[in-house]
C-alpha cells in the first residue's frame, strides 16, 4: 500500500497541480472577474451631534451620494446596484477642512469577501452658527370680505415667537406671519393658523429644508369684522364774526372719511361738522390751520377706518384795513363838461382822503392809477359845491366824504370870478368855501391863481401817503 502511494509521486503532484489549474481555467472562463462603477448610493450621516451639539448646523455641499468602483466575479458584480451598498459618513471623524471619509460596504455579507470596493467619494459640509431671534407675528389676509364690510382689527393669541435658524438663513427672513382667508366674512371669527417665515419678496421660506424651527407651530387669530360707511366732513365759518377780515380761501384735507362700527352705531352718524368758533383772525396773520382729532369727532362705537387720525382745515384770510392819502386839489379831474364850457378849481390847497378794503389790494394801491374826479355833467355856468369821486374796485370804498368848489364858465364870454356865489349841484351855496381862501375845516390855505381846466385832464404824480385819518374837508 505504501509503495503504491509513493510510486510516481512526482506524477501525482503534477496531476493535482494540473487539476487546480484546470479548475481555475474553467472558473475564469465561465465566471471571469469584472470591474464596474456604481453611483448615487445614498449616504447615511451618523453622529450628527458632533456638530449640532455645539449650537451649530451643517449643510452638505458635496458628496451627497457615494460613487464606488467594484471588482469581483462577473456574476456577482452584474447583480450589484446602488441599493446593494450601505454608505455612511461619521461626523465625529470630521476633518479640520470639514471633510469626512465615506465608508461603503455590501449589504449582502457573503459577497464582501469576493468583491473589492474602491470608494471614490468624500463628503464635504459647511458648518455655521445656529442662532435664535424673536419675531413679532404678523397677519397675512387673503380673499375679500363681503361687500360693505371691512376687517377692522386682528389680534393674535401670541404676539411673538422665537425662531431658530442658521445664521445665513436668518438673514433672509423678512417677517414671520400667519395666513388667514377672509373670503366672504361678515362677522367676527377666530382661526388657528400655522406660523411661517417669509423672505423680502413675500415668499414662504421652506422651514424643513432651511433648518428653521419655531418656538410655536401655530397660534390663534381673532378678527373683528365691521360694516363700513362713508361720512362727509362739513364746516361753516361765520364771516360776520370777523368784521375786519375777509375769508379768501378754505381747504380741507379730507372731504369725507370711512368709518366702521356696529350697525346700530353707524346709523347714528350721517355727517361730521367741524366747530370753527375757535378761529381767531388777526391783521398780522393770513394763514390759519385748525386740526381736529377723529377721536373727538366720532361718537362712541364708531371708528375711523384707515391710517388717518385727524383732519385739517386751512383758512386763508385778507385783513380789512384803511389807508390815508393826500393829493393837491388841482390834481382832481373835472369831468363831463358840456360843449362850450370850461372849468376851474375854486378850492385850493391839498385834500386828504381815506380808503378801506382788503389788505392785499390796498398794499398794491397806487393813487396815480386811481385819480379823484368831480362830475359837471348837465351843469351850466356857475360855482358849484361838488362831491369828489373815485373809480374803485368793488371791494374798496372811499370812506371820507369829500367836496370841492368848481367854477364852470362859458368859453364865449369872460366871467367875473367874484360875480357868482358857490352853489351845490342843485344850486345851493356852500358857505365854507366862499372866497376860495379857506378849506372846509377852517384852515388857511394858499390860493394860487385859478386856471382854466379842460375836460378830463391828466392826474399829477406828487401824492403822499398819510397815517392819520383824513379830515372830512380840505
């Protein structure tokens, strides 16, 4: 037996080797080795507390899925897909550059010794501080209430909410609000609404993807719905209370307001009347403003709808003043002389007159542009005591009674200046002007030689303005 085993041992060893080689040849021919690349393998992140436990938050910026190169028997390799692998990234092994190696292994344990895996992915993350900020909760309404109604007020059960988010995300939050649909509302109601963050364009920021958390998920919103009404604003200024001024213009900031309230309260108001008795007008001032608070104008239970809190009445006035002027009698025009007649001033010296009117007009008053005159219409020869007149704007009046003596003469024959006594327009004489040497106040005046005055002479320019009231005579 021993001899049989040892006989030709070289051949026997060779046959075993050949058998193994033949087996390997057969195996490689029927199931050869293969290398392939598999992508999009989901990565499970472990030990997140290594980052988030330090009041920080992270975001994967590259390596969100793994890519591997596998080498093994074709029958095994061809059966592999992304779901055949488990990939993990352990954040406790995060490097100083915020990178972490991805570990990949086959799900099926029996394949692990037959397949080589070469991981080609490194996960990189961005780490930033997690901050918390307090926000006032606002309300966003959508839809329209019933016609004739308004949302007068909204109140929230919670006025503020704490928001926690990455620092970069927090910078994009413009407001925190709840949304309420008010379509068709005509009475008070309360709803519970989710709290959301909005950017500066009014878009909702996705809280989950941006790692935003709220101290409250929802809050209650109570809405007050009132009927609304348009009410006119009226006023009246008693101009008789201001004898020394004229109301030249008025302007009101609003001619009507929108008010809201319960129906029974709205029915009690149809207009608003402003009290103007507090207006005090002085000569020195021309612009006045009276401001009225709506709180003082509206009855209980009625509220202004809108942002205005008051209405303003502006009043422009023009003071009534007097001005005194003095002109030579010789500059008083003699008008309306009949054909064949001439006239001369019997009264000599200066004459003073007072006018009364609106300050804006009197400040611009020029005596040369408004000459004094007397009318001799239908008068024949004689000496007449005539009323001095002036063509004035209807808002200006000549408040000084003025009269002068005028001699009317025929051009056909000379007239003895001393032969006639002064007469009124109706033929009566005026004793205060006899002789032409005294004015109507009894003052002595110098009497220059009388000259003949032709119809409608041009006025002179040497006028002066006085500050004292005029005498009623010359």
